[in-house]
């Protein structure tokens, strides 16, 4: 996946073959924010403008801008996977949180 990041916001970038443009959309927030450009340098510029416009619009209406992730993750997993993860973490001499952070970090 092609992405851009600015001020903690990430956008997915795709190429629209029909219109011959690059299209981006902010990820990880409920608000829908799209932008587009003809080339990569212009795309970076309009992406940053889109983030700035979003932050300004939120401030104008008194709304807190959505954050992409809090750093807290709650999972519901089968007990046997939970147990296997606990054993793997303890075997590595780590807490389950430390171990899971490392595993998720390698996966992404």
C-alpha cells in the first residue's frame, strides 16, 4: 500500500487510471477526507493542505480532531491463542504487552 504521513495522519494513495490522477484518503478517522493531484510533489502538497484544512475546520466548529490511534488496543481472542501468547511472552522473558507490541511491529 502506498501512503503519505503528515502530523500523525496517514493517507492511502491510489492511481485513478480513468482520470489519470493520484487520489488520497485519510485513514483511521471517521471523517471522510479525500484529495487528488496530477503528480507526486503536488499530491504531497494537497495532502498537507487537506490535513491543515481538517484541523482548521475542527477548530472553527469547536470539535476535537480525531486521532488516528490512541496506543491502547483491546482484543478478543480465543483462550488457546491467549494462553499460547502468554507462554511465548514468558519464554522470551517479556510481558505479554511487550511481546505483542514486538509481534505487531514486525507484522506491520
